[in-house]
């Protein structure tokens, strides 16, 4: 994993000139936004005659400021979209190549719904699904793909008066990673967060909830089981996949990211879901692009996720796996 010093050197030598060239464009985005907000002030004098005379016809006066605000917001969205596109093509794309020249960055694409569902990590309905910022490549013997994803499920409820209400629940939002695994296997293994619930038999109830994922796998590694609960379709094969070395590597990775992660092993591939609350590769148009703090965060996550190949030792092929 590349260090903070690597980023600071790259920022000063390569990123600074790019950011300077984009700063004029970013300031234009901000100016356009505030001009739209200034037009919204026109609503105040337009409302005065309505309150003075209590005549609804005076609300017609609001049409003009309303149309002006809408027009400026449309212009704002257009210039903002162009800035974001240029930022990703020039800044994020360059950072990806800095992390590893063999990686390809495609901001308009993402892990597909089929690939995501195929991991079987989150089995809730996929009612709304979007993603972007796909990064892929071949790192030595291992093919990897990852992108940002957002999976939501729609909930519908009806109250005592028959009124219907809809709400959207986020099932997963963050980085979703797929890679070839370095062992061939035919079963399924799920390595899920251990929520630490084992009171009044609730731990055994949790096992029943996940019965569809297979049997609970007890691995007798207290440090690993501090973070993870495992379920698999084959006890022997699950232990073949989760070697002592891999459990140690997964534990180290979990301690490095400091958040709960979700993993599945299916069809000789490993799937890893890393929850995040923010849109990671989106520039902050209201903050100067010349700051390096949020770009350093981008760089950190790029090196973190691509480093999974080394963290899990995926390039070391076992026996016939090539």
C-alpha cells in the first residue's frame, strides 16, 4: 500500500497543475449556484401583495422568479456535471494510474446488478440500484473489479386509515469488490460481521436466520471470530478456503478498515462489500480543489481496495489454480 509520502509527492508534482487548471471551472460552478439562490430572493417582494390584499391572483407574480430560479438551477446542474466529468477524467483517472498502471477507470460504469446479486451477500430485494466509478484490471495473476454501489429496498406501509406510505431503506452503500480467488472450490462460504449478540440464546437465533446460507462454521480462532461469523455449504471446503493464513489476513484487513465488512466466496471468486456513507470519488465543488485532504482520502481508498490482492495473498496460486 502506497504511503502518505507517496501521495504528497504525487500531489505536488502532478495533481497541483491539474487542479489549478480546473479551479476556474469550479469557481464558475459555485457562482452559478449562488446566482440561482439570489434569484430566489425575488419571491419575497412577490409575496407582499398577496399577503396585503389576500388575493390569490397576486400569486401569478411568483411565476417569473420561479422560472428564473429553475433556469439558473438547470444551468448550474449542467456546468456542475461538466466539471465533475472533467475532474474524474483528469484527476481521478490519473490517481488510479498512479496507484497501478494496469488499472482502468470508467466513471460511467459500475459492478452490474447481476454480479452484485450473484455474491448473495445481501439477499434483500433490489428495488433501486445505481453505481459508478468502475475500476478494473489484472494485477499479476488476479483479475479485480470494484466500484461504488447503492442498493435500496422499497418499504410500503398502510396506516389505520388506509393511507399508503412508501419509504426507501439503504441495504448497502459503499465499495463493492470482486476478484479471482486463488483456490478452486464448488461450494459457497459467507464471512459476515459478528454483531456480538449472544445473550439469552439470541446468537443461536442469528444462526437460524442465516440457515439459507448454509451451516454455521466454527473455526476456533477467537481473534477472527471476534469480527466474523461464517456460514458455508460444506464444512470441509469452508475450512479449505479459510486457511489459518487467510483468517489472519482477513482479521488484519478488518482492523485496518475499522468498519464491518461482508465477504462471500462463490464460484472460485471472492466478493467484498465495504460500507461507506459518502460518494467517494465525487469532488466537493464548494471547497477549493487545491486542498489535498479530501484527495488524500481518495488515494487512501484506492490503495486500500487494490491492496486487497496483496492483503489476502491472492496472487499465490494453490496447486492447480493458475
